């Protein structure tokens, strides 16, 4: 057992339940789901198949009008700004007004010679923003050419 001095008294030093709770991953505010401004940055999945790259952005509770998707100089940028205001009125006076503003910006480098940038498309459904980046025909894998044996 180790002794630690606390004020003018000596107490046995041992981790308390409270200390363990604060050390838990639930209290890790520096995780990758938070930006430096303590706002939530949505998780992103990137998948590839023979025909396209597909990006999924998890953003429940938003609407498609909250998003901006742009492509410029080899960079695909996804940004959003969402405003939520809720007001409780009692007896004609405002007793409580809660509001929040959330925004994020994610950018991905896109090789122009790989993606057909004129056909990039996006849609928002069931809390997920889907972005399709079709590949150019010349970079799609082609089946092996069978050579007849004579």
C-alpha cells in the first residue's frame, strides 16, 4: 500500500470508483469524433468497387439542405451547417430557449485521372449522406483477354 499526503493528513492511496469513471473512454474528449472546437465530426465510410468510389457520411437528424458537396482542384469537400432552436413558452413569456449550431467540413483528395468528376452525385437518405464518384472507363478493371490456343 502506498501512502499519499492530502492536505495535512495521510490517507491510503487507492483508485476510487469516481477516478475510474473519469479515466473511462467515455470521458475521452479528444477522440476522433470531436473537432478542436468540441463539435461532433461525423464518421465517414469510403468503399471502392470496380465502377466507383462510394462515400457515406453518418449525419442523422439533418436535412439535405444542410449539406454542401463541392469538387475543386482535385479536392472533394463535404460541409454542413445545422441550426437547431427550441423554445418553451409558459404564460406568454419565454421560460427557456435552447439552441445549438453544428458545423463540420471534411475534404478528400481525388485523383482527377481516376474519377469522372462530371458524374459525381450525392443523396441523403435515412441519416446518411451518400456520395458516388464514378471511375473513368480507362481505369476500370477489364476482364482478362482469352487467347485461343492453336
